[in-house]
């Protein structure tokens, strides 16, 4: 679909994917359990990584790179400012 991108985010499970949605205020990423909390967003380290190839850090980095607004699996929405700060 136009404005929707599916991309791999292995971490919590090997075949996990996230969605990037194009919105007027910037890209929104539905991260699900690839990025579960603000602590993971700030540290870049997954709390519980089940993927045997240990790709969780790369998945978190990709989610943060793509999203201006991020919807984690277990935390309220996270917003990234243009300068990179998260809130």
C-alpha cells in the first residue's frame, strides 16, 4: 500500500517485522516488541532478545532511524525531535 513499508526487525522473535507509516507529521513506526519501552529506545539495548542471531540492537537502531513517532510494544508513544532527542 502507498505510504506503508514493512521492514524486518528481528529481536523478540526471529521473523518479527515492523511497519513504517507515512504521516503529515513525519514517519510513524509501529515497532511492536522489537522496541518495547523507552528504556530500550534510550539505551539501544533490547531487554529480552530471543532472536538467536542477536540482531536486536540493529533492529532498535533501524526503528529509531526510520521513525519520527514510534509506537512501542509496551510503552506510550515515543517522539523523536529533529535534533535526535527522544521524549
